């Protein structure tokens, strides 16, 4: 049997196991919207840890991370920096959000914000921001899956075909099982990709350089700029500290605001489980250490690989490894892609129905909402797949672009719980202004200053607008506001 066919068979076996886990895991969840979207608020520590860890460390980490280490050196460390503290805000506001969710039946992010500010417009705006940010993020996952299939089958399966195979499986189990399918497949996928990351991260430097230490010694001699913070920019020149720091900051602000992340607060069994998960969550960053080793290992041994996001599958398929080992690598890379993609497509469909469509179409019962969310899963998956086939942006660039939009929700979260004087008009004006600035700064490169991420300018404009407009408009009812501030 040809080697590529063995690799393909192992990969298909992994997909079938994921599909079985995903379909089987939804059998005990209730048929209500709360069951499909929030898992009946009954997820324990281990599953919550893996659903959040595996959801964020995706094709971006497994493929984009080594790509950045390979092409930009120390610049890739920003990923570890922001991931370590990204969930810190949850320790303070997470228990409040969970309690309010149980008390008032919230299952999405926008339901909480729109109720706090008594505004359906805020719900619609947040839904649009979320969907605009979700699509590039989902495109990223589909491209990652397509890259893996294409490389390990030696081009016999094109990128579009690989993406279709992997995400056909994802859409099936998300459609059937909702968040429970996401939760248990992420647990399985998280354990798999953690194991494979460490095996590859230690084996490849040893095989190519004689170990991790000799690898870095060789890099320090041949390409010292790769190890000098803050690393290189996309053109191979030294990256500015402004660009590095602002990328870390915008990612920290946006990390805990992603709706597919935020919504998992509602799934926790209790606040103790939630806080324990937040405390242990930084340990998931250990997964990124061997991922960076892989990228560094290829700098001197595999020069000129393009696109850089394919460096990991390129290494694995060029070293004469047994087909079974290559197949397991492919499974690990797909696990990284799918463990984020399933959470994103599930959350995006929930947001579209609960926070956008539901605002204009009142009176939907639980069965109708669940049916519409399932249809939304298919529709959003189809739209993202279309753009994934034709988009050529870097995986990490797509992620940073999405963070610029999603980080605009952070000032609103702070105002919601800590500033009684904030008003609906102030929140709406701040959100719209922040997003507009992000768009303009991305379209007009001459506005860049020291490579500061456009999202930072957006957050600054958002805060100023939020404060000024809130102070110029009528305060909200004090009793209503205190229901949230004192939660």
C-alpha cells in the first residue's frame, strides 16, 4: 500500500472516532435551547478545561505558531505571553456572569449586555461584531485543515478538498449534539494534540540538530536575529516593540471576549468549578513550548518553505517517518483545527439566532430556536468554507484582524459591571466608533505608527466615546443597574 494512502487511512480513522464521540456525547443533553447551547449548565472541571484550551489552540497554534517561529523567530513568543493571562478577567467577572446566566436564562454573550443596558440594538451590534470576527477565525481553521490534507497526501487532495472532509465531520456532530458534542470532542482532541505536540517538539530538534540545546546554539550562531526579542516582522526586518506589545495587548483584551469562549461560562457546573478552571488554565500554555521548538528546528534545515504556515507538515513529510507516524501527526493537526472550528461554528450559529434574528423575531419557542441554530451551523459553515477556498491571508494575520474587532467588547464589559453611569447610547457609540477605527486603520496603512495594532487605536477611541456620550445622556434606572453591578 502506498505510504500516502496509509497516512490518509489513519487520518480518516481519526475523523471517524471524532464523529462517533461527537454524535454519542449529545445523547444525555436536553432538547431545549439551554441544552443545545449551554449543556444544561453542567460541565465539570476537566471537560471545561479542555473545551476552553482546545478551542483556542487551533490551526493558528499548531500551524501558524510554528510558521511564525520559523519565519519571525522570537516574535512568536507573543502567543504564550497573552495566553498566560488571557482569562484573568474571568476570575473577577466570571462568577457574576455565571450567576446572572442561571438567574435570567442567558446562554449567549449579547443577552447579558442587552439586558444590562435594556437595548435590543446592542444585541444586534454585538451579534454583527461577533459574526464579522468569527468568519475569519473559522476560515483560519478550515485553511489549516486543508493545508494538512494537501501536504500529507502529496497534493492528491487539494486544500479545498481537505477542508471539506474535515469540516463535513465537524458540521455533522455540531448539528446533532450542540455544545456537548463540542465539549467531548475537544477533550479527546485536546489530549491527542497535547501528546503529539510534545512528541514532535522533542523529536524533531533531536533528529535535525541533536537536541533542543544544540538547536538554539546553532541558531544563535547562524541567525541571531531570530532569537532577539521582539523578533522579526512579516518582511524579515526587526519587529518594533510597539508592534509586539500592541499585538500582545490586543490579544489579552480580546481573549476572554470571544463569544464562543464567553458562552462557556454559562456551561460551568458551579462558580467553584469555573474559578478552579481559570486558575489552572495557564498550564495549557505548556502546549505551545514544543510547538515553537518545531518552527525553530526548521529555520536552518528547511529554508524557503512557503507558505510558512505549512512548515510543520512539510518537515514531517520530508523526514522519512513511518506512514503511521505521519498519519498521527495529521490527526493531531486536524484536532487543533477542528477543536476550535466546532466551537466557533456552534457559537456563531447561536449568536446569529439568539442575538440577531431573535431580536427582530420575538416569540420563538425553544424547539424553533434549536432548529434555526442547527440550520445556522450549516449556513455559517458554508459561508466560511467559500472564503477559505479563495482567501490567501496568513493564518496569524487573520487571527489578529479578528482580535481587533472582538477586543472592542472589553471596555463594555468593564463598564457593565464597574461603572454605574454608563448608558446604552454610550455603549452603542463606543462599539461603533471602536470598530470603525479598526476598519479605517486596516485600510489605510499610512495611519500606522510604530506598528501599533489597529485594535489598540479602536479601544482607545471606544473608551473616550463611551465615557463622553454616557456623561451626556440620561442615566439608567439605579435599581436596574445595581441588579448587575451587585451580582
